[in-house]
């Protein structure tokens, strides 16, 4: 039998600082599989339409064995696929493309990757609820874009009440309404929103969160001092703060939360976990999560910018 040589890759724009090649090359090495993982920069549609069509055609023909999808295509790619996993359909975003027979299937591993990292940190149990049973399963998600969709879905599905704070009220309202429709007995609280992320307003109107998640790019280069949490606003006592941003390793939000004595983490762990789940979906092999983590931790502290 001929050994498969996996042709994998990432589509998004820009991709110069992506850690995904390092993650997946480490996974291939550690599992002893042949293959390569390449970046395919595809500009936003409609400019990138030809390239997107070409890459998806290559997956359909079996020339590529899988693709990751990142900004700005996680939502726009839905229309180009034959089928969505129930999770990707519910979230409305795809970060993993694979082939089933002749069909192109879109999946989402961000939601499960997020919960897997909260588990690794010891913040939530197997079901995704607070390990500390006396803590309220109440979360506040900052931002209402693609990543916020995955995080909000994961939390609400696990049984958390989620409030969403975003600078565009209609974006947060749509997210809440769509996810509520796809979740039986939707747990999402009415989003309390206001221009310019008035977290204070949300805190005054929604139950105090035990988990605060930054799903905006605030804190990434070039403005490392930016934070979605207003300066001077105290954090709720005992809260956990998770920043999806993973460059720099310690964002202003994470640093402030730690200084306030809270548990806080950046998003590198989620990046590793979502990559591991994509790798397993493409290869049918258990992903070597720790080898993947070791491959990016040193790069992560050196690089100045980056995305998936
Ligand atoms: P996105 O779809 O562009 O959504 C970003 C959200 O943040 C939107 O609600 C956006 O509002 C808001 N926002 C942007 N700039 C803002 C500002 N200056 N002030 C207030 N709100 C602002 O991006 P995404 O895919 O959700 O990604 C969000 C962040 O998560 C990125 O930093 C990304 O790298 C990170 N991420 C990490 C992982 C991981 O594995 N760790 C996975 C996915 C994403 P508007 O729509 O009004 O601009």
C-alpha cells in the first residue's frame, strides 16, 4: 500500500506570521506521517475568488487533504462548501475543510479547542462547567466576530449564561439571536451592548461574570497597550480572564488581570488545541498535542505579531 503524503494548508490573509505551519509540521513529524503544511494567502473576496475556487477544487480532487481557514474567510467560505458539520452550521463559521467522498465538508474546531484549553487550565470540568462548583456559570464575551461566535456557542452549549459586549450593537444582537436559535433552550442572555465596549454598562446590567473572554483583536500589535477592559474598572472578584489574542504572550489585559490576583491566560493554548483537532480530522490519527505546543511556545515568545 502506498503511504499517503499529506498536503495540508491554511487559507487566509495576511498569513506572514502564522504559527499553523509550525504546529502541523510538528504534528506530522511526531506522528511519523509524510507531508507538508503550506500557507495559501487568499485576499478577501471578491479579489481572492479565483484562488479560493482553485484551492477548493484541489481538495475536491484529493490533491490537498485538508485546509484550515482563517480571517477573512471563516464566514465567506460557507457558500463554497457542499456540506457543513452540525457544529460549523450552528456557529456559522468554518476553520477546517476536509473531503468526504467527492464532497467538501466544513467543520469548526475553534469551539472545542477553546473548551479543551479551559480544561487544560483546570478552569472547567469535562462538561465545560466551572470546576469550582460554587462559581456561577456566567461569562462575558468581549467582541462579536467569528471567534466570539465559536466561544459563545461552546459556552452556551455547555450550560453557561453568556453576555456579549461589542462596539456594534447589531452585530452582538445578531450573534445572540442566531446562536439562540441553534441551541435548544438557548442559554444566551440578552446581549447588553453599547458603542465602544462599555464593559461597565454590561457589568451593571448582566450577572457578574466568572469568566471573561476577549474575542476582539485589542492588545495585538501594533497597539500593545490596548485592552478591551476599561482602565480603572475593577475586575469582578475571583473571575478568570481568557484572552484569545496570543501575541504578545502576555497582553495588557492578561497582565492587568494577573496583577489584580485573577487567573488569566492568553490564546496560544486554544490555537494548539484547535490545530490538534483539525489534524486528527484530516489524518484519523490522535494529534500529538504536547509536541505541537512545544513547537510553538518558543516562537511565540519571540514573534511580534501573528494570527492563526
Ligand atoms: P473578527 O471576526 O474580525 O471579530 C473581531 C471582533 O472584535 C468584532 O466584533 C470587531 O468589531 C471587534 N473589534 C475589532 N476591533 C475593535 C476595537 N478596536 N474595539 C472594539 N472592538 C473591536 O475577528 P475574529 O476572527 O473573531 O478574531 C478575534 C481575535 O481572536 C483575533 O485577535 C484573533 O487572532 C483571535 N483568535 C484567536 C484564536 C485562538 O486560537 N487563540 C482563534 C480565533 C481567533 P467590528 O466588527 O465592529 O470591527
